């Protein structure tokens, strides 16, 4: 069976967030703990966005100019195939396991922080 998450660190992060949530409910400064959970949740969502952008092939297919002294045959041989670049850029968006894990932990932390401030 294929695992989709790094389940041990994710479980640890969920338990840590739940522990902080309980600390906020039963005694410590609620606003401070809610703010920390919210910032950590936003960081998790930002890590997911960066992970998606790293796999998005944003730099594929940059135009290459003809160099000085390069013949037309050499330029045509080293030219980029637009169909190959199009297939690469039009491919599906892929999440890594790290991205899925950080998104789930980040969303849970944001939910905990909102519940804590209510």
C-alpha cells in the first residue's frame, strides 16, 4: 500500500497543535497561542504553495537567441521544441508528500486558532 503522507511527523504536529489548543482553552494566554497557531498554519500553507510552484516547470521553454558566430544549422539543431514544452507545461499539477502534509497540518492549525479565538 502506498503512503500519501509522512504520517509520523504529521501525527506529531497534529498532537502538538491539539496540545497547544488545550493549553489555550484551560489557562494560558489564548490570544498568544491562537496567534502562534495561525502563523504556523499560514507557514504550512505557504510551504505547500512553494512546493507546487517548484514542480510547475515555470522556467521551461525560455526563448534562446542566436549567438554571435553561430550558423543557422547549429541554431536550428539547438532550438527548443515547442510541443515538448507545451506538454510539460500543460501537465497536471502535482503535489509531493511534503506539500500534502504541510497543507493538512497548516489547515488544522488555522482551524484550531479560529476555534480558540471564538
